[in-house]
C-alpha cells in the first residue's frame, strides 16, 4: 500500500517511474526539485546505501530507496531518521529520493505503517513546497561601476565569451552522490574536500553574450533580469589528507591555467550563507565572477546547509564544522597555485565559516606554517556570533592586507537570527557583549590595523530596502565598492566612501549621497594607474 501511494505521488509530480531514464535526466530533476531528487543506481550495493543512510541520519536528513526490479517488496527502517528501503530482488535500487527530515518526523515511529505512508506523502509534498522557496539566483542589478558609457570591466577582455555560460571552480565538504561527471551534493557533511568545476548558464538556452552584455551594463528592471541555472558539477578530485593525488594536482593545474588567462591574478574564495542550496550558492559566486568583467578566478566553497530555515541552528553548527575544510582550501591554493594572493569573501552565515576558517589559518601561521598570502577579507552582512567574530579577528587580521565588514543595522534577517541565537550578530553588533580588552582591540583596529567597518544606510541609497540583508548584490553602490576592493585593493577612502566616527572612538565608513559622483572621480584616477588601467578596459564594448 505504501509503495503504491509513493509511486502514485511521484507519478503525479514527475510522470512516474516508467522506463529507466538516462542519468543526466535524473540529475537535472534533482537540481529542479532540490529537496526531492532522483538518480539511477550505478551498481551501488545495499550496504553502501546503508552507509549513506547513516551519514544522513546524523544530520537530520532522511533517505528513501525504492526499487521496481521485481514484484516482492520489503521495508526496513534505519534508525530515527526514518530511512526506508524498498528492497527487491538482490537489494539493488533503481531510484534514490532524499527528503530532509521534518521537525515532526519523531512522531512517525509510533504510527502504523499505513499511517506513516500518509505522513510520508505529506512530507514529500511539504518538501516539494519548500523546494519552491529556493529558486535559482536572479542576476543581480548591474553595479554602478558598469552604468557608464564607453569602457567597463568587460571591455578588458581580449575576446567576448562564446555564450552566457560561466565556468566556476568549486570546493565542497558536502557528501556527493551520482557520477563524478555530474555530481549531486547532499545536505550531509563529508569528511573530505571535493574539488571540481561547475557550469552555470545565465538565462534560457540559446541566449547570446550580446544579450547578457546589454543586461549587465544597463539598469534593467527586476522582471528583465535572468536566472542563473546550475547545469553541471563535474567532480575532479577528492582531498582526504595532506598527500595530493594526481587528480588534485590536475585540478590545481586547471586553476593555474585560468590564472594565466585572467587579468586579475588573485583567487577569490566565495562562502555562501545558511539555508542555501548548491544552485543558489553557485549562482551567487558566478555573478560575482561575471561582474569582475570575468577577469577574476572565483572558487565557490559550498558547505552543507539544511536548506530549510527551520533547521537554521543546525546550519550554524555545520558552519563551524566546515571551517577546517575552508582553512585546508586556503592552504591548498596558497601552496599550489600561481595566484598573487588569496581573497576571502563571505556572506551572511558564511562569515561563521570564514571567520573561524581564517582564524585557524592565522593560528597555524603563528605556530610556524607558511604565509597563506591572504590579502582581502570581506564579510558582507556577517551572521556570526559577535564576540566570537572579534576573537577570531584577533587571530587572523595580522596575516591579511585588509578586513572589511559591511553592515546594515536594520538587517531583518540578522534581527531574527539574534532572536534565535540570543546573541548579537557581527552584522548587528551589541558592544555590551565584549570585554574591555576586546572593545579596545576593535577600536584600535578600526583606526590602525586595516579593519574597515562599512555601514550601509538604506535611507541614503535609492531603491534599497531599509531591512536589506542581501545588499552586497542587491545594491549597485555596495557591489561597486566590493569590486573596487577586490580588483583595485583600494582602502575605503580611495573608493569614494566617507569616514565617520562615533563618540566612543570607533571609526566607520559609509556611502555619501554623492557617491555616484565620487565613484566617477575614483574611476578616472584609476585609469591613470598603469597597473589598473588594463583591468578597467580600453577598447570599445563587445
């Protein structure tokens, strides 16, 4: 009965099981559904499925394996995560579906099999509904630096791209399934660091570069901005320890080749926030790369989030667990690539990963590890425990060129995060939580040690929501400042920002109302700088 109900529900949503489909169709379906994904079994045995179930069980996810290889049916449960296996024939499965465990899953153990079937059907429906809350990223508004006649960052490229696709390097500690040529990364953590290359398509298939260029250099309406669609994730290597495989060295060689073609010789690591799918994370990193004029090499660090706001506290725990893998990635890129420097860009709860990861790198350097060549560290709307954030900062600010922190004190997402965690967040700090020593350190660094606190004031910025959390990519002024920092390595005063000072002695920066005019002067000055004029472009637009 349960099998028939499951089969009927899946038949309603996806055309049923039917004949076996090619692998790429199941992977594409997985990316569309996100919460509910299917793939063809490729010889993975029953014991391997059980191992996978155990890892999902430890992180609040459920796994249901369904087979239609024969007529007999058998159900088995694996622990409290309600991992159900419909084993037929030799126990090999033709379909895998993952559905994150819901808060009410614990009640299911007391239900009969029939009642559980009804609950499972509801859970799958809820999962599909939750998936709809994670659409692909919409291309961000063009940064102000692009809204100029004539040259822009795109014009620095010797040849325009062939189409709208963006090739993006990635590293992740998410547990993978599926073939290496087209990986799916689950919500469960892996003990390894998985390295690969993804492809993101901007807009519908068949769109041209000229179409995307026009959208990227004009103030397009929200409805006109396309989505960034994750097409493939090809896993090239796995790093389990300090000994690098030939595959890992080949991945690093690909990155060196990309650096040789790039005008910007830094590598930028992008770390996304909580409640974020791999597709949205890839979209955020890809649009950052796109608006560098495609002149930079960007690496997405995709850490495992539950992709469900109800599991936000678990995301914060997982973020801390991902920090050592991020520190490993920084060391890997520093030691084995030709990059001038490594830049770290974190967004929202990605700052919990990035702050702790950078602190681990700093502590390693203090213990005698090689210089990691960290240059720019930028935390946008940081969702990290404020006191811990300051303590981490003490450990790594000395090995960087600059640490910038952009905050909106009316940030509604961080207001909610503060209510959940009962501590202030680095993006909405409460100075009363710091000790006198920590307060003194923060004040001194804001004046003397390369710490830039950037206050985003939506009331001075047309079109930006007063409670904005995503201002780094939603606002053309803020995104322009990000690009000037990452590409130009300029201090705040040379990027057109205005310095303010509080009575207690902290110095911070803000966007003045005449920022567009200041930005124009900054760009004119940069054009006279030989090291940056090539990056800004000198040819006619493509």
